[in-house]
C-alpha cells in the first residue's frame, strides 16, 4: 500500500515513508521523523504498531498486515496522522 502524500503551505511533502515511493525524485529529503514502531510482542505472539509514547494502535499476527495498517493510520487522513 502506498501512503497518501500531502503538501503543506510551503509545498513540502508530508507522508509516511515507504521505499515504494522514491521521495528523492521529488527533491531534497529532510526533517525525517519516526512516527511509530512495529515491534513483536512475544507474550501476545503478535506484531504491534506503537506510537512513540508506547500507545499500541494495532495488533496483528501478520507483520505485513500490521505495516499496511500502520500506513493507513499514520498517513495524511489517517486517525493518527500528525501524532
């Protein structure tokens, strides 16, 4: 799944990074910040999508499905975009 791209007032692109989109073709890539982490919870035997404050926003036994959900939730228009 390719995330949405959003332009701010200065025409800077804001998006959840993925290697599927070559951002270098758009220009200088800077001010990259981590939005979340995907970590394996051994006790629960699931992959967890966690915000930087530790809040779990999704769990899934399939890592690829967890990544897809992370993209949906963290991209522009997603429930956790900008957090």
